[in-house]
């Protein structure tokens, strides 16, 4: 079974730029996987940041952007702020109506 | 404003059943596919099921196929998840989610509800 991979943790300095990635245990991510990105803080419901690779969800600041980098989907946060400290999840479409989430990345801003 | 309000969670014994509901408002419900996603305590997100805008197509994760059934009532703007033969490992917060298109398969999630907790324990 294909596993969706994410960095378990990442840190960024306030004002800095960070790129989180979403890959496959076997193969390359392309736009055909319709990658999406979600932000979740403890005790809260997830919030959609990006869907279909690079479409920003309503109300999401343009500091967040999505792309394909090499063989992975990527979420780039520019000008990191303290309240960006959250868990970030990606999800990929595997075909036949099936979606698989990555394990999530815990982002620390310090 | 899109609003999704889940209900129906609670404590159930292994082997039991539970029916979750999600009341939707703020958008034309029948025009969009819907999905259920769950999160076990302290764990990551897990996609569970999805249905197309018409309700004519449904999809399930391997972990719940044959035990869970997704359905929708477009006249009542309500999404449901019937959960049978529940297992301890089904314990999680269950989130109702709206997709960005009518397509139940490829549509991406754009809005989330606040979730309802299901606990399966003896």
C-alpha cells in the first residue's frame, strides 16, 4: 500500500520561509493527485489552506502557496508568524475515489 | 457562510452501531460532494468516505468498507454516516467536510465541521 510521506517536524524563524513537502513511498506526486494542504492547531478542526495543488482556499493569506517541487507536492509559507505554529497535513488522491492523508508535519516557529 | 454541524457521536460498545449526522448551511448542498474524515486521539487525519453531490456515487476507505455507509438527503441538507460493527480502533473525532466540486471522487475538501467524538469501548 502506498504511503504518503511528510516531514514529522520542521522549525522556522519568525519572518522566515519554510517549505513542507508531501511525497509517496513509491512514485512521484503530480497534479493528477490533486494535492491539498490543511492546517490544524491543537483542539481545533482542520482548516483548508490549499487544494488542487495551488488553489488557495477562501480567506487564506497569500503567504501560503502550493506547488509541485520535483517529485513532491509542496507547501511554502513565507514571512512565518507565531500563529503559523500548527500541524500541517497533506492529502493525495489515489484513484477510484480513495484519498490518503500524510502523517502530518509539526511546525514550530521560533 | 458555510456551516457544517455534526451530531450523533457518543460512547458505544464494540460491535455496536452509531449514526452520525451533519447539518449543512450557507451553500447549495446538492451541488457539492461531501466527505467524512476522522482523527483518533493524538493521531493524524484519516479519510473515511465521500459521496457525490447527487449521492449516486460513494467511496470508502478499506478500513471501513462493508461496515460504514455514507448517505445524504439533499432536501434536508443533511449528510449521514451509518457506522455498524464498530471496533475499538474506530474511536476518533469524526469531521464532516464539504468538497469544492460535485465530484465525489476527485473533489477536494474546502470546508470542515467542528467534529463529533465517537468512543468505542466496553
